[in-house]
């Protein structure tokens, strides 16, 4: 496989500008002849679809929800970073670049990260022009808040609903283009497979989720804006519908998959209450500023937590990390929570939870101060758990939240499959082995508003437009493949629900390839996943038919792709024999229990190429270069 | 906990629907309402019966995908709460719970508890945006916005587009939904150039979709999971009146002809 990242020459500050000067363009008269298919309508999909349509391209946009506005970007709470330096606190493009690169534990591509930092300021301008109601100061200027892992205030926000407001902004731009007739919106439409002709991406096959009909759409390029794969763990902070199908099917058709093992497990979520839990809810990490984390010293201590005396409480973070205490980085906090629960000290019905206690903070600072700081979070917590966190400590546990891996893309955001692009969480390029808070919104919008509209012409202009329609025989072949797959799912005659298998896969993945991993567990997972997959095909039952709205069938289709993907994820985690960012291999840690990188052997992107069913995939490596910022051990202590 | 569920089942828009009773046991107080329905569906699957179709996605109250009229109330008995954020502890053991889809002419039924809310998207497309293409934009701090104005705009913009206002309204009006977007953009300086054309086009589209008229029942506000105020309806009415008085001329077609 030819891996050419197409990184422009020159100093890092000049790469993007130089690239724009040389990239091939499609002229305004020709753009209406091209058709681009955008899959997904979240921040990256909506911003890309609307921007491309505004340039004059014809766009078809697809989403599985009933409206493009429901994509899961809407749930992002905290904010969006931009190097505006409004606070006059020494922020700059370079500093944002540095923070992101360091936060990713030096496992991302410098040129892409620098470009992201460079474009960050324009995103705020764009969103404000759309009418996104950002928080303002008394004088009417934009307000900022602090966020984890950085020393400046550069996060812009709309209360706790920044993702929603930015998505509604991008969606309003999309609505305008739909009204103008330049975007055709397909809702309740699920991508099932891709059509590749002569080595180039020519279109997709999708299922109308209402009628069950299988349709095709042809285009000159396809853009995947389909998000991440945290739902491989079943329980995550992602929406129920989030799935790996689009990027997995693309991988099977020839697009290489990069760093599938990088998954961020967020330390402060509301723990599962039992087996039938549908999802996990994130609680803002800011709670750790005032809350103290502990578990009872004795396993099975059934006393009311408020009545457990000081000497019977194990403040394990303060104990193990006296210097940072409860404010250790996300990955360390998550790992330690798992560790104490594994040793039997966990709390709550399932034994997988730890206390986050505000008693001392309230005693010290007063209830009104703490309440002013966290009232909305306390209320959200109480609504879900029926416990008042001011009286009895919160119970929290880590939950899968974001995936840094994704389809490999070059500097133009094109995958290894010509004509197929991947943007937002669906690609791998900007967050390395760990994403910093308030960076995902920034990346989605940078890709969609600014990068892709500029770079897609480079590919499009190299080929004549509209060469192939859905009449081409390859479309019929793929449509029949898809129909076969649907039939195979419906022909299962077992009694077990799809959901029960998803739960089982999720448990396996979180235990063997979750917060911390080791060689033995990963090997076991790679053996057990195919067994579980076989059990699925033997025992699952999917009621109803294919020619109708059938939610079990939808879930079944997504789960079969998760099964296949899970194996690749474990394989990648096994192969990356080092710890970095969120990928913590127990065999590789410093004396303090921090992730220990092996830059000599693993300063690369792991890129997997599909070789057909039953054949192990091939591993390629893209070496990472560190010209602008020299490699250093991540250190948040001094 | 045990419950008797009366659930609206309907295969598709063509066939007639009916309530079907289900007895469901083994529910825990800490389960969410939708998790309770998940369990029902797993049981139905085990029996080889077809599960109940219902919409949901984020399950944290922000995507607007979930719906359900529960015991006569859109999103159930709790104020300021979407169905996905409703927990079984808010019901008593042994309760009979009636679950219906949103009922409105403008929201045709798709299956069981799922309706088609695309009319909302068409209202948005009629003008719920500021016409700006992607690209370099003015520095946002060059247009100061008083924080109280931005806050009120955000109060309106926080609408999740779930459709509870329509389901709650005896007339099936979509005034609160439409007013929320009209007010959000109408309050901000960025929304001024298109303000009156926007309100006219959105209200006209709303009428065309078959939503009912507003009679100030205020049920929409009472059942809105985001507690959006009917003050915004008053604001939209003011803007609409202004729009008809000043007779906005849409110059768009002339401009593109140049």
C-alpha cells in the first residue's frame, strides 16, 4: 500500500498557506457538475455538506436519525477551544498546537495538529456570524472558561450545551443549502456499503429505515462524517445509534484503519445501575476540583457512606498520588478507579463505582459556594440516581467517551481509498493517543468548514465528473450483497436479543481492552470474540421483516460490524507494545504508574489494511516526525 | 416493580392501530423509562413477538429524538424532563401506564410510537438561519452583544425540536417551536438583516404543514422539557405583525439574477 500523507514542505507555520496556494481547484462553473455524498450530519458532516454546497457542488447528505439536527455532536457540553488570546494570558496558535500535541502524548501528526490550531479562531468567527449565542461578558464581548490540561483560558461556550448550539448553527447553514436545492437530505437512511469501481470510490448503498428498501447513490466523492466507535463497549457516553458500520465497511472496501486501539475512557460518569443500563451519562470533570474520591477500606461496607468515619475511608488518589491527589490526568484517574473496584472495594449495586465526596468542600467553603459552582450537575445527578450529592457522596465510574483512532487520512483528509474522505471523529489525525477537552468540536468544524472544502478539489479536478451512475453493474452487485446480509440476519431463528449480545461484547471489551490492557487479556479477547460472534449467528433472534421499520434488524447489522471491528481493536492494542495516552499497557509503566512510551519502536501510526475474511490484516506504519516540538515525557506534575 | 402497560401499536400509517396491554415485572426503581421499554422489547423478542418501535438516541435529554405521551402528558409526568430522563421511581409499583405517540395531523405516524416530524425541518428550511457561507468572517468582538440579550437568545435556542409542544397543544400548534427559532435569531444582531422575511416565511410554512392555531392554552410551555417560555410566541407575533406592515420584499431572486 502506498502511504503518502502529502504533508507540504516548509516550516510548520507555513505549510497550510503553502498548500492552499498549490492545491488544485475546481472552478465555479464546473462545481455544479460534481456530486458529493456526505454521510453523517453532526458537526463535521453538517459543516462540510453546507460548505461544499455553498461552493456550488451538488451534495447528498445522509443520516440515520429522523432529522440532521439530532446527531450526537449535540450532546457535547463543555466548550470549544480557539487560540484567540482574548484573555491576554499568553495564548497563541503555537501554544494550542503544543497543548494538543502534548495532550495526545506525541502520537499525532504535527502538520495536521498545527493546522487545527491555526484554523481554530476562524471557527468562532464563523459560528458567531451564524448566530450561535456564545456566553458574553458584561461589556458584550465573548467570554472564556478554563479547561483541563492547559494553562490558558481559551474555551468558548454556551452554558453546558456548546455542542448543541454549534450543531444547530451548522445545521442552520445546512438548512439554507437544502432550501436552495443544493443539498438533498436523506433522513432515516443508514449506510450499508460502498461501491468501488476501478479502485475509486463511486457511491454508496443505503437502507431506507422506514420502508426497508435498499437504494444506491452515486457520486464523484464520498465523505464520511460518521463519528467514533465507543459503542463497541456497549455502555458508553455515546448515543444509542452511534456505530462503526460506515468506517468498518470502508475498511473492508480498502480504506486503511489507523490506531483503532486509542479509546478515551472518561473518569467521571454516573456508574451503571444494573445489567439493563442503556447508556452512561457524563458528569463534567470539573467536579474533581472540589470533590474527594474514596472507597471504604473494607470490602462490602454497607454503612451509609456519610456515616463511615475518616479512618475507614480510603482516599486512594490522594494516597497514591500525594502531589496531584484528585486532579491526576483522566487516564490515571480512570485506571485507579478500576483498580480499587477490581480489588473488591467498589461501591454501589454492581460494585463498580467510587465515591466523589463534597462533604469537606462544603464544610470548608460553604454550601452556597459549592452549589453555585455545580448546581446543574448536582441536579442532573439527582435526577438520575435520586441521591442528593450534597448529603451523600456521588458515585462515579469511568465510561468510554471518545475514540481517537479512525480511518487513516492524508493532509487532504482523503483515506487510502481514492475518492473517500473522512472528517471529524471518524478519522485519526489530530488527537494522537488522547484528546484534550473542548478539542473535538474544534476539529469537526475545522475539517468541515475550512479544510475539506479547500482540499476536496484536488481530487475532484483530477477526474471527469459524473462518469458513473447507479446503473453501473457494480451498484447492483453491492445492493445484492447488502440484501443478502439483511436476509442472513432475518433468517436467524434463535431466541436471544441483539441487545444481550451487545452487552456481552461490551463487557468483554471493557474488561480486556478498556482502561488498562495486557498481553494475556488481549490474546484472550482475540480468541473469545470470534466465539461470541459464532454464538450470535446461532442464537440470535430478529423478529419482523426486512421491508419495514425494524429496529432489531438495524441494531443487529451494527453489532455484526462491531464484532469484526472489536477483533481489530484488540489486535492493534496487542501490537502496540507500549503505553501512550489512553492506551495503557500494564507491562509498560513508570514507577509512579504513568504511561511509559517507547518512542524508539512505536513513534508511528499503526495502519491496518484489510486482507479478506479469515485472513489477518496487514500492518503498515507511518513514522511520526517531531520537528516543531521535540519528544518529551508527558508531565503534568511540575 | 410491576407495571401494566397500555401501548399504542400500529404497523404503519396505512393500518389501524390499537392499544395493547402488557404486564411487566422485574423493573427496578433506578431504571429509566426507556430502559423499562428496552426490557419489554427483550421479553417480546424472546417470545418471538415484534418489539415496540420507539425513537431515542442520546438518552441524556438533548438530541430531541425521544418522544412519547405518557399518561396523557408529553414526555410524562415530570416537569422539564424528556422521556429518556424519566425514571421508574417516579411511578408507583403496580401502576397502569398509558403510552402513546405524539398525536398531530402534521406528524404522521410511522410505526407504533414513532412519528414523522419532518414538518419541523421544513419550517427551519423556510428561514431558520442567517445566510452566511463558510469562510473568513468579521471578528466577533467587533459586534458586542449584551450578555442578557445573548442569554435570552440562548433560552430560545435551547429548543431540542422534540415536538412535545405540538403534542401538548389541544390545537396541535407549532408556535412555540417556530417562535423559539424566530426569537433566537431575531434577538441577535446577526439575525437582523433577514428578521422580517424570516418570520413571514417560517410562519407561512408552519401553516402550510397543517399545524393548528395558537389559543394561548400554554400547554406547550408547561410540557416543554426545556421550559421554553411562551413569551417567545408573543415576540414572534409582534415580529410577524411588523413583517406584514412593512411588506418585506424578497430581493433574493433579483439578486441572483444579476
